[in-house]
């Protein structure tokens, strides 16, 4: 069977209006498909008018203002429909899709689908370098942002926090992780299944860490989609996206800057 990083693979990234994936709206999106050698086969870009004002803090990160999105963006429903169509085709063809801190991007997309009545695909072959890095090097100190991982693994990363730059960096970091750590060299379906388990364990470990000072802390376990019924703390793999908003914001409007607590084995 084909090891996931030795065949065709894609990457997906969103820039959004805010921190909380259950309420954030899509502003820009990128999906890129590459071949076994990393050569680009498809490159899809979208700019959406999210239908609400883009907060200044979010615009300062990804560079898209409300006025620009209204003037040049496509209707949000059309963008969600187009993203869902491309992802559905890729998943249907057995192509793994990388997303850095996938819980954020796929939750935002699912929520936008519900908002506009668009069916979004079940993310069945998702590869998340964020979870992989924490599993491979769980006790490394420092940040676990995409920028930090690029620095750690020697990946050139320009124009961070634009969706196009982020997908390229995600593809490169994912490949390096697979080449460096043998336990990540698996077929995509096997790795996806392991990532579900690792994300759960990492969240449990971070919850245990938080409960040393906050006995009521709860970290969401679901990956790669958080369901809207979750009302307490929404977490990225090991970090709350709602309660600890200053430290985390996966993929959308702010950097992913929370230092990780050790994960369980």
C-alpha cells in the first residue's frame, strides 16, 4: 500500500473572521494538490464576502479588510459550495488532505455548511502535522505554531497567515515529519485513524494539566470536527479555542501560539 507522503496529497487552509471555529466565517481559502514529487497539480483560491464585518484584529493578520472582501469577494455560500466540491472530490479519490490544526479549519467549514445549507464532505483522510509533531516530539519546549514548526524543521515560510502560504508550509512540514519519524510512514487511512486517537490523548493530557489549577477545565476531544453542541471549552488538539483565546487561534485570525503540555503515551 502507498505511504501517504509518497503519493498525491493535498493541503487545505482557511483564514477567517475570528477565533472560535463555531462562529468564525471564511474570508480566504486555499486547496492545493501536489504529486508524489511535490509538484503542483491543482491550486484553488477563494476570497469570500463573509457577510459580516471582519474585525480589525483579524484583518491585521491575514490582510483582508471588510471593504476589500465586499468589493472583491464571492458570496460566502458559493465559496463554501466550491470548497466542499473540491474536498469531496479529493476524499472520494482517496487523496489525503493535510491541514495544520485541522480541527479548526474543518469545524469552520462544517459550520459554514450548516449556515448556508451546503453539504460538506466527511473528512475521512485528514493528515494534521500539528498533532503529528506533538506525538513525535511531545516534550519539546516552545511554541507549536506553523511558523515555529517551519523554523524548527528548516522550512522557508514567507507571507505567513495567508492561506496560500500556509498550505505550502503545511505540505512541506508534513513531508519532513513523515521522512524523519518512521511511525508516521503509513497509508493515509491508517494514519488518519491514529490521529483521531492521538488528538484525544493529547487533549486529555492537556485537560489533566489544566485541572491542576482549574478543576472544572474541559478540553474537547473530537477531531477533526467539533460538533456545535459543544458549549464549554472548544479545543484545538491540546488547546482551548474559546477559553484560552489569547494563546490559540488555529488557522483563522490569529497565530497558534500556545505552548503544549506533555501528551500521554
